[in-house]
C-alpha cells in the first residue's frame, strides 16, 4: 500500500522527462530547418547582406533601448537577435523566444530590424548579435551601454560628526554609478574650507576630507557632491559640530555714568554646546529682569551677545558687575566696573575783542615818477569831500586859502613847465638847463607843501576854541584836506 504511490510518482517523472526531451528535439529540429537552405533559395550571388553596422547605444537605466540591424536582400531568410555573453536566443524573425517580457522585436519592410529592451537595467549592458541564417551564417554585433546616475551610499559615508576643538577629523563620502562618480567637497554657503596647513580653498576633490586641529571656525555644514555626467548630480549634507568651553570678551571694563542716566553693560561670549548666561553684582547675587534691570541675550550659532541695561542709575548701582557663561565643558566670567561721573556746571564767560587800526604809509615817489606825473597835469576833484564841512565858517575860510595856494602852485608849476618846454625846444641837448628846471619845480612844490601845512596848522589852532562836536568834524575835514594836499604836492 505504501510503495504504490512511489511507483506512480516515478512513472510520472519519467513521462515528464520524455516529454521535455521531445520538445527540445523539435525545437532544435526547427532551428536546423530554418538554418538549412531550402531547395528554392536563390543562388549565392543573391544572398542577404548587412548594409551598415549596428550603432552602439548608450542609455540611462530605466529607459528603453533600441538596437538597429539593417539587412539587404533578405528574401526568405530569417533574422535572429542573440545575447552574446549568455548565448541566449532572444528573437527569431518576428517571434520572441526568450521569456524576458521586456524584450521585443519589430521590423520595417523586412529590411530594418529593431530589438527593443524596455526598462533597461544595469545588467542589460553588453554585446548583442544580429544573425542571418545563411550558410555560413552572417552576423554583426552592437554594444549596449547602460549608464547609471550617481548615488551616495549611506555607508561608509560619514554622518553628522561631533568633535572636540583641537582634534583631527576625516569626513568620508562613497558613491556608486556608471561611469564611476567624481566626489567633490564644498562648504554650505560658499564658505572657504580651512585646511590644516593654513590654506583655504573653495573645494576639495576626492572621497576623503581631512581637517587637522579643528577649531570653532570649522563648524558648519559640508556638502559631499557626486557627479558622473549622468543627471542628476546628487549631494549629501554632513554637519561638523565642534565642542569647546565658554570664552568671554569685554570691550569696556570701566564704564562711567551720572546719576539718573540709563546705562548698558555688554559682554561677548562663545561656547558650544550653548552655554547658560547670567549677570551678578558684587555679592554674587543674580540679577533678574525687573523695573531696574533688563538683561538681553542675542544668540547667533555659538556666539552670544550679553547686554544688561540699568535704568535711572543711582548711587547704589555703582560697583562691579559680572557676566557669567557656563556649559558642560566649563565656565568663565568677566567683570565690568560701573563708576560715578559727577554732574558738571557750565560757566558763561564774556570776551571783549579789541580792534586795532593799522595805518599804511604812502610809499616814496622817485624823481623820475615826479617828472612823469608833472607831464600829465591830473587835477583831482575834492569838492564832494570839502562839502562835508560847509557848516563851519572858519573851516570854509581855511579851505578857500588852501585852494588859492594850490591854484598859485599849479599856475607856477605850469609856467615853469612851459618855460622848460620852450627851453627844451630851443636847445634839446642842454642837460644842465633841464636839471635846473627840475630843481626849481621841486623847490616850488616844497614851498607849496609848507604853505599848505601852515594853513592847516592855523585852522587846527582856530578850531580848538569851538564846541566839541564842531571840533571833531573840523579835525576830520582838515585831516582829509591835508591828505589831499600832500597827494597833490606829490603829483
């Protein structure tokens, strides 16, 4: 009872094997039949041939690849497509032999045959043969290249890293793709990459980025960029976090303020992880926000700007203030002393400015200039200025005397000049006569000047007995007249 099923199962397996063998024999026979030239085939001179080579094809993964085989004079012969590296028959004529559902075949007038590979995979790359069942068989090969865009691997590519300041660090980036991708490192925001030798660069090529003696300036995001010419280019963002204890900088450690004034104290702190910050007074009492104090913290990455505003400073507010910063790596503080500035009073002073009058002397006139001026006979008018003293009778009389003397002096000078001119026409070569005439003219001018001075002196003496206002007017007028007379005598 138990052995019967075993016998039946063995018989069934044998039957299946025989059936498969028969099918294989039939397939092989059909292939051989198609390869054999029938009796009605054309002579060898009319056998089919390839008119052009199969173009190589480059296609991104996931697309459809098409290989083209052009045959001339096919007649009743068949075209087959084969995979060379696996020796697999893909199609015969219009029939698909392979069980790969992504494979297809089409033709155009039995002349151009197309092998279609849909949803191309990276494993589809390789050589493909177009074969004609002639005797001997004719074939040609085309190459299918499948390109793959870059892809960054999660491992061994680095993840976000945390390091202590002063240590060394290496960032890694690994990527796959066809062709092999190139790796480029950049900093986010186009910042420069500071290398250990003091050099700063915009980018670094290669899968590794080595940074020696890391400091807080290295902190930030780094981009691993992979590209191979096949879009899209991919990148991965890796954060480098640098830990260091707090540090404090104080710009003004001595700050003065008057009573009633509002004052702001400032500290700059750097720390990572971010620190706890607060202010204290002389007795280490923590300062809380209220009506008197207003602490403000401005945070920017690992930098902090601490401010403490003191409203209406009073006598009790003067003293030492501390800004304190703490994190898991340490703590530090800085001191600022607020001192009293006394209130100052303003004294108004009156300044008297003295005015100094400078009199410029009239330059001396040479004898040659005197001769030139005596030839021009320019008589300036002093009537407008003389009218200023018409109110004084004594001054008017003196003025008339001066005018008469001036007229006589001018007449004498003119007569002398005329005589000198006549003498010059009579004897132009007599230099002695001309010198005598010049001496006479000079003597005449001196007499006129002396006469004018005596008249002016007498006028001044007569004005001394007049009223004070009249005296002032007379003095001004006489000074003006004397100046005019002096100028006339010079001309």
